[in-house]
């Protein structure tokens, strides 16, 4: 039995708590993309929902738990997608949600957080500074601080993606997962290694934000002074030790990819699947582009994790 913070029974139970609108997302084989990449490629589309990312699977669990505890307010730090998802889940359950984000976060993500009725506070620094500010607000107001990836519910919510992958009739032998804080990678990895252990779980991170990948390879927490990547959703500098421990148990590999490959992945997903994705969602395609020989003759699944993009930035990436 895998020794992690996650529990398979709780993950199965999560499907009864999460709004069905976030469950059973489409998965299909994309032959056009596969021909370009030299392998069989299936995509798991986690953007076909009201918040355009996988994050609400976890925030649905968090918000449900807080409501059961009689909580009325919550605060979190977010690169954008988690805050949007918590705002959506909190609004459904009558929670007052405060989100702290970087002023440099994509405007589209910030606008949607506001539109969902959350209080939004911006900081001049990066995500790590937002996390520090959120902790201060929680202490000052006496409200619950929710931390993506550290709160196991965020991981177990994301893990329901793994249940859906494991239930697929078509066989696949590798899953490529964007790696940021680690909620999706640890959650999906745990389920797959429990139910279909032969599937290779590969985490993918930008070279400009390598902290968790370096930590996985060194088997200890490695922090970085800064990040430099267009993939804002995975641009953390301080890995969470408990999440790293989980990843060391369930992930087979963690790789870094160049910005040019991420942009190429964005372009290929538009051209061959018709999908508009944010950079984090293109990391799996980027990983195949940079190591084609590794995936020749294999069937890989890449999780399309988010599609909240600023159109001006997206046009620059696509039409450069």
C-alpha cells in the first residue's frame, strides 16, 4: 500500500461531494496531434467547466468541509485558477472568499475572481508573497487559510481525475501532468499507482520554475530565488515538504521543458485540437516535443489543466 497523505476511499467519496459539472470530463484520442508528436496521444480535457480548470474538483471538497464546520469565511493565495475555483465553490455555499494574488497575474484570471464575488487583494510580488499575505490575513481576521496542495482535500479532489483515467477502456502507458504545487500530480499519481501501477506518471515543469522538479530529483526541498516562465500557474518557488513526500512515492519522473517548447505546444494544441489553452496545459505536449524517442510507439495521456489566458498574450504566443 502506498504511504501518502491520500486515501482511496475518501477519493471515491469525493465524487459524491463535487458538483457533477466538474466530473467525467472528456477524454479522447487525437490522431492529428499524435501524428505530429510521433506517438498515440489522448487528451483529458479539464477545461470544459465553468472555471476552465481542474481546480474546482479540490475547492468543492474544501468548501463542503468548511460549510460542515460552520465556517463563513476563507482566504487563499492563488496564481489565478485556484482563487477562481474557490470563489465559485464558496459562492455556492455562502462562504465569503478572499483571494490574494500577484498584481502580475493574468488579467483574465483576476477579472473572473472579481466577477464571482470574491474580495481580491493584489500584492506587488509573486505567488510566494501572496501566500505570505494570505496567511497574515487569516491570522488577523481569524478565518480559515486554505492552501492549495497542502490541504489534502485539494489533492484528493484532483485525484478524481485519476479515477476517471483508470476507468478508461482504452489502454495507455504514460500520463503527463503539469507540476506546480503538486495537487494534481500527487492526486492523479496516487490513484494511478494504486489502481493501474504499470502506467508511468511523468510530471512536467518549466525550466524557468524548477523548484519542485529539482526537489523531486534531490529528494529534499529545493527553493529558488525567482521564476521566469509564461506558465504562471506552475511558477512556485517554495515546494511544500508534505507534497514532495507524496510525489516521491507516486511519480516515476519529473522533467523540465524550455519556454520555446511550451509555446510550440500551445500552437500545436490550437492547430490540431482546436483548443485554446494556457501555458501550463501545454507542458505535456512540450515534454514529448523535447524527448520524442522516449515516447515513440507509446500511448500517452496529457491532462489539459487550464484555459484561462489573456488574449493579447495568447496572440503573441500563437502568431510569433
